[in-house]
């Protein structure tokens, strides 16, 4: 058999089997597994259905059904980012409806649906059901008051008879968790100007038989310590994750105080951008199954509580989300570097893993998939940053001799977030066309310990820009990419890094800002409560540090921006309002720089609809090809 001759075409001009439409066909976002004795519940975000979040149930016989009507959607808008919109027991399901933002309860067949909360300017999340099925505890965001909304933990009777505030007076609360006997409640709290990964506290209170609280007690946290995922063991002992050691490690509250169950330079926790995140679950009173990140990669492991012995399991997955245990099985959403994510169950007896559902069909044959290479990036000030490099990959094409590929630097959002080596069709969209991509974990990213995460404090717009620029120069210097065709793209905080890199360096030929920030002062003045003081630590206290905000805002220095930029913006974005993009666009047009703007009706912070995602990908590719002088084979 002869080997097919590869077509010769310039990098960036290859024809890809992955169109913007094809990569979204029948693709869903899997989330929130809730295993029960006879059922498994999870959610699916569906771009082709307007971004609605469906609620699915799988019986022990393998029958799958959608429990909501076609217009039903399980979602909450608390903190604008949501999460934690679903809870379930053997008797009922409770969920937050995106349509009217009320909590509803129904049986496991999706029948008997009744509202638990009133209509009005409220949102609800992070639901915990009491063992006796009389109450639930959750976070309520109250928008009926003047100024910022109030965040409280409330107790709601499951017969709909009452809603009682339990924890009030704090700027933020999260993760109300009830003990197995129903007598104790734990939660996390923090106040402005902190974010939960900066400084948060773990609290506990004893409840009487009717769910009334006694005097609350602070258990752990504060003083530059972050606490994550409080949870109770089956015998009622409080566990949690804390970064007191400099890394998010797993702790158990004992009579002598908190005990680090497995001291490691590894992260057993995550930044709490959304509610309901879970990285560990109890197998029994003696064992925990957990996931931890080290060097940007995530692992699944079994931890012996008494000895601290950690047995790392070999799986096909590079990431794990929503970990829960029931009836001898661990359920999770597993992500892969080479294909779609999957709803999976690990049999804790024989160690086998069953794939129950995938996020979609394998939209690329393996020979087209670019596998990420972890790289360490020397920075301009002698430090080290981290990234995942994706080389161009398409078995049907090769470039002319001596040509190097253009590079697309990807700057993740947050900025307290992380790039993960998971299969992302939006990256493969570029690599199959002959672009190289580098996904940068600049200083400030999570997954590398507290010191690395804190390195961005006071340095946003400096270290992140330097690290993205250093990644591009590093790859060019080692001969991987064309130094004359370096581009950058990012969303939200990554959009700010993109605009700052384009403004304050001369490294990039062009860039794309997805709902990015051009004016830091405007962000400090006009954003939602959760992030309203975020820039105090990242930039400088507001308004005392206004001069620093102006110094680092691209909008104030458009005279220094000399390359083409394309902007994408949701018109319902409350995190980064549309005026941020519109002011930048107007300033660049006035200067005569090539600029394009795509406003997206019906989209908020991040794009959820298939037609929006497809249009954005196509427009960005067309823009980059035109600027870089690459012919369009499509």
C-alpha cells in the first residue's frame, strides 16, 4: 500500500476537517453528576438549543431521560458565574430554573414540580438537603436592597412553608453543608476586598431539631488562607481543603485541631469561581477518593485517612470535575487530551471505569489531534512561567520547506484560573489549519501553589503580559514558530492581557479580544459585586490607586497600539459591560488602525449559543489570515 502524498500548502492555509459548525454539532457541556442509589443525574449545556442546561437522569437499567421541558434550563446567576444549581436525594430533586430564577422541587421522574421560592429579584445556589428531607440550606442572593446585593445562607422548608436566614452580615458566603445527623452546618465566608482564593474562613454551627442555629464558631481560615469544599465524613467529622501550607491540601478537623491528611506540593483545591465545585468524596469512614493537580496535570487517587497513603490511579483522563461517590462507585466528569470529555463511573471494587456518556462524537480522527507539550518559559525578569504548546497537526498537509508556522498565544481568563491540557476543539480548530497555539499559565494562574498564584498581586498587566510575550519569544527562539507572525487572543481577564500585550509591547502582529477589559478604572467602577474589589489586590486599592489603573489601561494608551485588533462582545455582559469594547473600537478607528467589532445579542460573559461560537471562530480566523497575509482555502 502506498502512502498518500501530502499536499503542500503554507502554514495557516491548510484545509481542516473541523469546521466551526461541525465542531459544535451534537456537542454538549457535561456537568454536575449526582449519583443516587438507583439513578444518576447530571446536566448538559447545549449550544444548539440556545445554550440551555438540560437535566438528565439515567436509571440502573441504563435508560436516559430528560427531566425538563424543552424550554427548561438548570442554571443560577449568583455571582454571575453560577454553579451549584442542582441537589438531589433518594426522594427528590431541587434545582434552580434559569427561566424565572426560582428554586423548584420534583420527584426523580421529573413529576410533581412545585416552586419553593417566590418570584422576585432573588437568585439561589449551592443547595444542601437535610438528611431527614425536611429542609434545604442554600445561598440566596438578594437584589431587592439598595446598592450591592446581599448574600446569605438560608434554610428553606421543603414543604414550602418558610425561608429563614441562617447566616447574614458577610459580603459573601458559600458551601453550606449539613452533617449526616443533621445537627451541624458548615460553610465558607469572606469579605471585600478578598476573593475566596485570597482569604476565606470556615465556620460551623450546631442546629437544634427544628434547624435553628446556635452560636457559630470559626474553624479555620483567614490571615491570607483560602478554604475550599467543606464536607462531612459518613461518621460526621468535618473535612476541608486549605492552602495554609502554601498548597491546597486536604484536612480533617480532629480534637487536637486540623490535620493535613496528605502534605504535598500539589493542589487538592480550585479557585471558587463557581459554586458546587468538588475535588474529593468519601468512600467510607476510612477512605477518600480525590483528585489533585501537579505541574498543570490532574490525577485521580485513593487516600487512606488514617495513614495518609495516596494511591494514584492510572486513567485515560487529564482532568476530573464534580467528583462524588455512591454505592461503591465514584462518578465524575473526565476530560481527555485527545478527545471529548465523558461522564464516567469508577468501580471502587475492581477499579474498572465505565463511560456512561460523552460530550459528543469524536470530531477529529486521532491523527489530526495536536497533543499538548508542557513547557517552562523563562520570563523577562528571571522567573519561570508555564504553558502547554500545541504544534500544527494535519496529516493531509505539509508546509513548504523552511517555513515556520504562525503562533496564536492563548491567554486564559480569571486571571485566577488555569490552562489545562484537555481536548479543546477551539484549539484544534487552529492547529488543524496549520497554526501553532500556546496556552499560557502565566504567573497568577492556579495549579502551582499559593506563591505562584499570589505573584500577580499588584502586577496584573505586567507579569501576565511578560509571560505571554516570553512564551511567544521562547517558541520563536527555539525554532518552533515564525517570529514575524505572532498573534494573541484571550477572553475576559485574558482579553485584558491580550489588549495590554498589544498596547505595551511590539511583539504581536495582531490580536483578538473576547469580552476583554480595555479600561481598568471603568471595571473598578462598574462591575458586579463578586469582582467589584478584585482589582484592589491585582492592581491597586481603588480609588487611591487611580493613577496605576490609568497607567495599565490600554484605553489610555491607544497611541502606543499600532496593530490590527478584532473585538467580540456579548451585549448582555454584566461582568465586562459592552462599553469597554466599544470605547476601544472607537479609539482605534479614530487612529486609523484596522479594527473589527462583532457585538452578539443575547450573549453575556462568555458565549453559549452555537451560532455565536461558530460566528466568532470564523471571524477571528478570517481576520488573522488577512492580517498575516495567508490565503483563505475555505
